[in-house]
């Protein structure tokens, strides 16, 4: 069916060679019909995509009762049937080849002229970015459920490949591994089980008696190898020496599961972790992964984190440590953490100054958001500009990067309802179970690419570095925490104008 589209102004976009640029706009049909956004003209050999934005149902508040629909799921090659004077959202994407000639191009997409300016600079491949993209943990247990495959089977790994490609395109530097059961309790719809099986042959920790430990690294090794193969990593983040609720799990020689509670610093805690740390260190060295491995803890009490680090100093002092911190950074100032990820609400000027000194000493210092703050964030109902602002803020302040937590931990049926009762809708995933990206993901990708461009231009010095330093003052955390939708629009536009033209 022919579709008469109401005329509208041209779309103007820009990018570097090697960059993927995504954009959206409203399509209005005077007479109605089927809208299938496609590229009518593009440069030969360039990779392009077109699709429609689908509305997603979600609950507007945690444990609330009111639902809303928000455009979020991008269906490539999708179509929508428009009534007379109906409107849909078209999404276009173009990957600028590294061999493209700089200059101005006139393309056509879904009845609109797309003016594309290609700058005379090249964005390196994601694996070469200096931005330390962390977090975005893949959830293999959730992916097994939605793909209806047996956990750790060939079919399971094959089903996960498209999801791994999304984070590889962002330059994900970390591999999330679990070294104990339920390191974050059961906070997601699907639990996180251990990738290392702890087996106690005789005796029961916490119940007395003696026994020998053995450890099975089969799943751990497969998972690390798979991440590296799909372009993710190479740093291995292992969770957690400080599991939430201090609950520790293992199996006895018959395969029966056991668990007990032990706080860091107690005899039972050290009895559980000491043999593992010694054996895990040996295994990592044998695999050639030890220098890339961090023992990680998330949002833990400073006293408990300190006690776990004291055990490390006695048993395996050369292990690196990473911590996600959601309290006053002064409480952790004496900790020699190899990597620190600080909650955004504590990222003031004093923290940034201290972080730059730590980075100068060879450590990694990032910030993160998760279920809070309300803004800036990347929930279903968030302002789309937030997803751009967050990674670019890290570059503007000279931090190592920006972190978010789980990438594909789905609620019960995200294709129907994106709500997860415990966290704001969209907090736990950036792609959909069928492999469709979210608009939030595409904005994050745009933000990471432009953050890396910011770093490249700043390091090069000259007038543009001075201009970026001036622009960086407008990336202010206190202002951002009080933002309303639309507040970042001008800043995003000005940032793209400096970086791309």
C-alpha cells in the first residue's frame, strides 16, 4: 500500500569514520497506510538499518498501580499500520565505514532527507577505546529461560551471542562472574548462581568438623572464554567475597546443598574463603587470567569490606580488588582498591579531584547509577538525553568511565510488560528477549562513542581541547540531579556540534 507522508524538514546528523549513528523522528501519514521505514538512498557499501519504535507497557512506580506506554523497543525492519493522519516513530541507523571520505552526504530515509556530515577523524574499534566501560552484566540464567535452552549447553551459548554483540559494540571491558551462589541475594527475577562449584568433602563449615575442599571451574572457564570470544572483557570481575546477607553456599560430597551465614572476619568466613582463594589464584595463573582478575564487592558495609581485604592480604595479597560504593567515599579513602565505582550522588568536585589523583596512580575510578537516582537515569520513562549525558559526563570529568548494572536480566515477560516489581521499569535490561535493542541502548552507545571522541580530542590539545574544557563545566552533577526532561537537550546539541564538526 502506498503511504503518503506529510513533508517535514531534513534530519541533520554527524559522526566520525567508524562510528554508528542512530536517530529517530515522527512519521505522519495524511491518508494512512503501512509504514515500513527504509533507506531510499544510501552510499554503496555502508551498513544501514531502519525500523519502527514500539510502545512498551510498564508500571510508572515501583509497587505502584498505574501503567503507561513509552516508546522504547526498536524493531528493525518492522512495519506499522497508520490510520489517516496517524503517527509513528521511525528509527534509522548508519554505520560510517572507517574508509569513508570526509564530507557532507545527502541520503534519504523514510521520505526524509538525511544530511550526514562525516568528520575527518576515525573512531577506533570499541576494543581499543580508553573509556573503561564496566558493569552491564549479562545474566546467563535469564537468557537460558527466555531462549528455552539448557543452561551452559551449546544452544544456550548460541542464543546468547546476539546479546554479547551489543555490549561488545559498547566496548565492554569487564566480564561478570559469580564465585558464590546468590551474591546479590535474589534481587532479580532469575537468581545468579555460582560459576564455581564449591564442594566440601567431610565436615560442615559453621557446624564443626574438618574436611577437604575441591572446586570445579568448568562453567567459569567456559563463560570467560565465551566473553573473550565475543569481544567482551578482558577484565574478570568476580562476585563476591562479600555477598549480600553474608550467606555462603556449598555442596557436600553427595551433592547435597548447604548454606550458612558468616560475616567477614569470622572463623567460619575464613574457613570458607581461604582454601578457595589459594586454589582460585592457582587456577587463574594457569589460565593466564590472574593479572586481569578483580575480586569484587557491591555496595557493602565498609567494615565488612575491610575485613575481607585483610583476609586477602594474609592469604593472597596480589589479588586485585574492585568495589561498587554507594556511601561516603571518605569511608573508603584508606582502601587500596584497584578499581572503584562510586554512586553518582557522591560524585562532587572533591571526589572528581581525588579520583583524578587515583587514576594517575594507575587505578580505575568510575561512577554508576542503578535503581536511583530518579534522574539522570536509563529507565523506560527516562528522558532519552540522560543515556547520552551519563557516559559523556565521565569523559568531561576525566573519570575512567560510567557503569550500569545488569544488561539483560529480564522480568517475567518483558515483551509484554517491562515492569519488575523491585526496581524501576527498565532498570534491569537494555535489550529485549527477542534481541531487539531499546532506544535507551542506542542512546547509551551514542554517549559512549562521543565520550571516547571527547577523550581523543582532549588528549590532542590545542584550541578544541580548550573548548571542551569550557564545555565540560556545563556537565554538572548537582544540576543534573535536579533536572527535568528536556534540560539536557541544548547541552547534547552543543556537544555534538563541537565533536563532529
